[in-house]
């Protein structure tokens, strides 16, 4: 689920937090780094569960409508198309998901059902929801198309849900867009045959990515002075105190990758940190960072200090 960019952002945030503390504790910050990454998986599970909770809310609404004293014919014989959605059934029947929810006590939607009600109210306003209910029998593909629309157009953009998640865990603030993308991608590739292996993806692509997390963090923190020296003299028009803290960390992370991560291509490093700077720093940061990193790459190449092998040479 995690991409290298997500990992870089998490490391960037941890280094920034580490630099802001008066009493720096490397072990404590490393533990928080692992914790903040693990929270992404919890958020993924919680949002998957929200699809089930929304379906259950629809069932509750249906039962209340049937019990009205003056229920209409439509209310007495409502459509069960949403309740029988095959994709949500796959999700709700997944044992791994159920175990994670139970073991981590993530069943928030029972206590905070008002947010589910808000989402269902929004769903009922959608023309495509009304059209979907009118289908007497749906295929798996139609059910999947509906669930993706539900997620992309109702759940993901809901501001009250976003505020709720932010209040629950601060680390989820930046994780929400990343997890949304992961869930939609998973849903697009989901089928009855691959549900067991696809529904709950591994947090890390491989062990190499997991190792990359801590190595990048340690290289930047422990070699801070050496990395800072590489930047000295490369910013003649910028006083050191005027360079944004985030920009300095991004530059150090880029240099660390040039010198200590042989398999990561130079261009991949530069492109990734330029995109991160656009999102997390000042409007002019990407131009500034691009100029410094390009200059450093040329110097490292000329001085034979660019440590790259194999795939990293490309």
C-alpha cells in the first residue's frame, strides 16, 4: 500500500518533529515513525468498515420506513439492491478484516453512528443511487461500480468525516488522501477470486521498503552535520536562516539518497522531493530545491562521490 513517496513524507515529518524538540530522543522518535506509518493501515481498515456501516445504515432506514403508520407502497416493499451488494458482502465476510477490527478495537462506527447517518443522507440525494436501487438484479461489475462511486463521491470528499478522523488521530490528517487512493485502487481490481489476498494489502511492498524507512531516517538525523556541509556555499542568494526548515530537511534527504542509497536513481530522488516540496513547503521551494540538487549531482559526479549502482545509475 505504501509507496516510496509516502515513506519519504513520513520520514520528513518525523525528522521535522525531531528537530523541533528540546530534548531529542532518537529511539522515541523512531518508535513514533513506525507508529505513524502503522496508523495508515488502521485508517484503511476503518474506512473499509465504513462501507459496511453505510450499508447497515441503509438497512436500518429501510426497516424504520416499513414500520411507518402510513408507509407508502414503495416503503412497504423497498429495493434491497444496496443491501445485497456483492462487493460489500465480500468485505463484510472477510475474516482478516473482522479480526483486525476486533483486535485493534476499531469498531468506531457503532459509537459514532451519526457520521454514518450523515454519509447515508448524502448518498440518498444522488441520482445514481436512486437509479441503482431500481435495478432488480445486479452483476458484480455493477455492484463494484456503485461502491467505487459511493466511496469517491460520498465518503472521500465529506468534510465532516475528515474533521472527525483528524480529531481521532492527528496522523490521519495527511494519511486520508493516500488511503483513499489505495482503497479505490483496491476496489477497482477486486474480484470474488482475489478478495482474500487483495482486500487487505500489506502495508509495505517488500522488506526492502521497510528497511528503507529506518535507514533514511537514521542517515539524515545521524549525519546531519555532514549533510549540512554539502549545502554550504550552494545557496549564495539565500541566508541559511532564511531557508525554510522543511526545505533544509528535504535537501538533506535528497543528498542522503545520492550518497547512501545506491539503488535509487538520481532522477527518481529529485522528482520525488520536488513533488513533496510542492505539497509541504513554500510556493518557490520546488525551484530552489531543484536547483540545489541538480548542482550537487553534477559536483558529486565530477568528484566521483555519487554512490550509484545497478538500477540507481539510470
